[in-house]
């Protein structure tokens, strides 16, 4: 090859290499989004596809959502908007959290099409009973500035549960709620409800995390084809969950965080989890659980962490 041809070949190759780098960067940014810098932590904001579960009435629900307990005012509004922007579609609130208005404002701020969201709220104990439940529901809708709810739960099995359930069944049949369910019901309380229910609950939302794995309730709910949903999937970090030695070892093995390992564990069990965070870095981190898999040894180790008791004794 002449020296001129050699030069041409080198510049052609270098052009192709540079183009390939740009193309790769383009694909990376297109597919995975811009890496963002939060404090001194770089987070890849990936395009997330959250798998759905199909509830027993045919309605689909994302298996991972965003919890809002303890968030209020501006922080709540901003966190909800950020969560939606990061890719969450399932939002969990409740009348008793006192933040339904802020959640509603966060939804509006996000600009998302309402139909793309799955919004859950809960009937509080003070509103138990047929008449009160109907009023409680209307108040929830008004505060959230929504026309319908995707899921409405009896928050706790207290008061006139039968009356509450009848009201919720009617609202469901009228199309004001796409699915109805329960929260904090044990198997005996569930049986009582099933003895008179015309509409079977789609979900039971209960405390579930590595320290309280709820293996019995998990089995019972499966038998009834009722989806289990985990509240406090991190036990709110109680009992050192985020720094737990076993979870840390598993996290290091997969290049993930203990939060991500916890959420992946719920996901692999087929349990819907609704982690809460007020920090964008965590909001994004908690979605990034679909690119690794816990193996059977990891699962066995996590099973050893079960203390089989609540980490929230003040709520029982
Ligand atoms: N049905 C019921 O009776 C019931 C009861 C309790 C809760 N819930 C629902 O379940 C949702 C979740 O439960 P929860 O809010 O009690 O607790 P949680 O989700 O187990 O834990 C929330 C805590 O974890 C921290 N956190 C989140 N992501 C993190 C990460 N990647 N790394 C380190 N820390 C992280 C948060 O702090 P930062 O803000 O600093 O990230 C916050 O302090 C609630 O928000 C609510 O919607 C329902």
C-alpha cells in the first residue's frame, strides 16, 4: 500500500471508530438515558419497564410502586412528581397519611396521562361502615383530584368491616374503583370477610420484609388467588436492614445495594412492593432491580434473616 493510501486507510478507520463511539454513546443515552449526578453519586437513569401482575379481577398492576407514608406538603408533591418521572406508575397513599392533596398535586405536576397511573388509597378506621366509607371515598377522590381510583383498600380490619366492604363493592361495581382490597388482615380476618364478600379482595397489603417474611400469609393468599403486597419493604431501615451483613454480602456479589437486593427479593417472590423515598437518588436506585437475579444460595441466606415478627410493634 502506498503511503498516501495508508494515510487514507488510517483516517477512514479512525473516522469509523469515532462514528462507532458516537453511535454507541447515542444508543446508550437513548436506551439508558443521561447519567445524572446527585451529590457525589452518579446514577444511571435507565428507561424502566416495570413488569405487571394480573389481579384476580383481570386488572393489571405494576409489581413495584412508590409509597408515600410520612411524606407531606412540598416534599411529597416533589417526590411523587420525581417518582413518576423516574418511571414509577403505581402510587400508594392513604387518607390517614394526610397527604392525598399533595400526592394529587404531584400527579398534576408530572403531567402524566392519568390512565397510565395506578393510584391506590385506603379507607381509614374512622370511616368504617357503609355510609362513612362512601363519604370517605368521595373525600379521597376530591383530595387527589381524580375521577376514579385504581385500587382502594380497607386500611385496617377495625370497626364495621362488613359495611365498609359493601360500600366498596358498590363503588367497584359503579366503576369508581377498578379494584378493591384489604390491608393488615390476618388469615382469620380474611376468612371472615370472604364469608360474606360478593367481590373477592384482589390484594392484601401487609408488613413484609427480610425480617418478617410472612411465609404463612404468603401461602394462604396464594391459595385464595389474592395478591400479596409488601408495606415497609425495607422495614423503614429498622434493625439495621440497610447495613445488614448478609444483605451487604449479597449486594456486593451482584454490584447492587442492600435496598436493591431487598426489592429484588420481593420481586422474585412475586410480591408487589411499594418502597418510599424522598431522595431522588434512592427513588431511581430502587427502580434499578430488573437487571440481576438472586440465586438459590442468596435466597437461602435471606431466608435466615426471618425473625417472623413485626418491626412495628407500636402499630399492632
Ligand atoms: N397498609 C399499611 O398499614 C402501611 C403501613 C406502612 C406503610 N405502608 C405503605 O408502604 C410504603 C413503604 O413503607 P414505609 O414508607 O413505611 O417504609 P420503607 O419503604 O420500608 O422505608 C422507607 C425508608 O427507607 C429509606 N430508603 C428508601 N430507599 C432507600 C435506599 N435506596 N437506600 C437507603 N435508604 C432508603 C427512606 O429514606 P429516604 O427518604 O432518605 O430515601 C425511608 O426512610 C409506605 O410509604 C406506605 O405507602 C402501608
